[in-house]
C-alpha cells in the first residue's frame, strides 16, 4: 500500500479538508448539529457583535429569571417593581445568519412572533431581508428600535410591534410572509413580566393552549413552499421531569400542509456547566443540558424546494 494512505493521519486530513470545503460553500457544514464552540462560529459571531448589536438592552431590568428565586426571596405580587438577578439568554447572530441564508428566499419577509431582543431583526436587516417582530414588552421594543438606529438599519424594512402575538391577524395577512423565525419563551425558565397574557407567567396548561394558538395562527401567515423555524429548549418541572416543549411545538405546527423537516441540535458553550455537572449528577443523576433544538418546518411541496431556493452565495 502506498505509504501516503497509511494510518490515521490521512483520514483526519481528508475529513478536515472536506469539512473546510463545506464551510466555504455553506458557512458551516450542513450537519444536524450546529457547534457554537467552534472557531469558525465564534469568529462570525464576533463580527456581528462588532456592528454594535446590543440585544441585552431592555431585558436586564425587565426579565425576571426563575420563579424559584422569586419564591425563595418572597418576591410575590407585582413583579414589575422588582429587579431580580438576570441570566438572560442573548440570541446568537450567527444562528440567525445561517438560518436566513439557508431557509429564506432573497429579500424574503420574516415574521417573528416572540421578538425579544434586537438580534434577529438587525441581522435580517443587514442581510437585506424584511422583518416584522411582535413582543409584549414596550420597553424591549423601544430598546430594539434604539439599537437598530445605532447600527444604521434601513427602518423601512424593519418593524417591531408591541402587542400579544395572539393578535397577529391584526398585522399580517395569511400567506404573506416568506419565513417564520422565532425563539419562544421556554415556559417559566425566564419570567418576562407579571402580565396575565405573558406565556412565561401562565400555568403550564394555559401556556400550552396559548402557545399552540399563536403558532397555528403564525404558520397560516406563511406562504406555500416556505420554511418556518422554532428555536426552543426543554425545561424541567418541579419534580425534575422534562415538560416536552419540543413535541408540543411539533404538534402545534404539523398538519397536512406543514411537516417537520430538519431536526438540528444547537451545541452551546459549556460556560458554567462543567462547574455544575459533578454536584448535579451526584445528587440527582441529572445531566447538565448544553444544547437547544432548532426545529425546521416546511409548508408545501418539498419537490419545489430546489426551484424556490437558490444556491448559497456571499458566505
């Protein structure tokens, strides 16, 4: 055998070369895991942050993290007057870029029913997509507009509405948007307000009902032969069992015209997970969760995908 092909070295060189080729073509390899810990991911994320995206604005004093903390501290009643310690998640701009370029048409209109911070709207605008986000927090909407103007966004293509997304019919016609892209509340993992219609502040049964209605309404706004993406993570109940938010999401969306198309795992930075893992596992055999789910749905005829979505360019 030719010595060039001996051993593991060639195999790894070949794999690395193939992987790099995929990066050059598609931004990242089109695999079922997105690894945010990789250098190529972090480099792109740093470039996005360098634009001046400040998605944390409007959230630090507005977000109420973990009901358990509030209960332990006796913070009951009017939550809006209490500033609780926040470990609020900030949406990843690289994930936005990849999903927009992979699963939207050129210049397509994006509907985001759980708009939260400014990231998804600003990234959409920079990449020349139209974006409409809806969010319950007036403070958050104001902060989003302030950040978008600082980044010099084209405000004719970027809009946030302060309302409950269950009222989406007031703002968006059926079959009028090219993409659904959103990250809903992970039930009560983060408490955003004390409003009755805030999903994070409801009983779990009421959460499921309202969440299902919102998703069904929003996917009626999606044109045929288009993608919808929900970024979601599961959370545990008071007994430690997962609530199964992934399947609740799928059940709300999937129907005769809409199918579950890509199942993607988003691997997050370990951050403090390594510090928590030993104690948590010893005490309860719970593994530390370091991923989210990127659920990709498709509405229409999958045979039309190649006709509606062009090759990815400008990576």
